């Protein structure tokens, strides 16, 4: 392959990648800012990184197939971007140990006791 052709192909690939990036939904960004208004968001990474799941009212079991998957016992930070109080529980069905979040606290890392522990969550 000629040098000129390989440069053209590389430029085409870059343009395609940029065009694709422009159409990626906001959720694919990183950080707390992608959490929509009036939602509780949980993240698989610290500081709002990784995969995000956003909730209006909660989820009784992050380990089942109803709602987002891959989040059970796999969240390290959260962003309460709602005016509601929220609770996180260790067990499904809002049971076991509980951790509370005040409204609009913004982004927080879970403390060491709660890293990779949340299994259900609900506002109230
Ligand atoms: Ca758990």
C-alpha cells in the first residue's frame, strides 16, 4: 500500500470515528454531569466514571433482568440529582444494611463499606 493511500485511509477512519462520537448518547460520556435532572444515578467507577444507571424511583433488585443490568454489587459512586431523599440497601427488596442520601447532594464516592455493595435503592 502506498504511503499516500494509507494516509487517506487513516484520515477516513478518523473522520468516521469523530462522526460516530457526535452521535453517541450523553450516557456514554463520563463523569457526574451526564446524570439527568431529577434522577438518582449510580456508577460502576469512582467519581462518576464507568457505566451509569439513572433512576426516577428506584430498583428493588439490581441483580435481576428488570431494569439496568451489571450494576448489582458493582457501584462505586452515585449522584443524587433529585430533590428526593434516597436509600441504598445491601440486599434486594430494600432489605439489609441501609445507606441514606440527602436530596441534591451531588456526586459522591461510596465509602469503603459501601463500595460494590448496593443491591436495591429507592427514593422516599
Ligand atoms: Ca449487596
